[in-house]
C-alpha cells in the first residue's frame, strides 16, 4: 500500500522535525 508508506513517511518527518527543534533548543540552553 503506497498510501500507507506515504502516511508513515509524513508522520516520521513530523516527529523527526519536532525532535530536532527540541534538540536544538536544548543544545542552545546548555551551550
């Protein structure tokens, strides 16, 4: 199912982007 793969990729991208923002904010605070 291509739709399932596309949906999973979108979810992964959203989660990764959110985690990246949190990581950058934490790194700036600790710097």
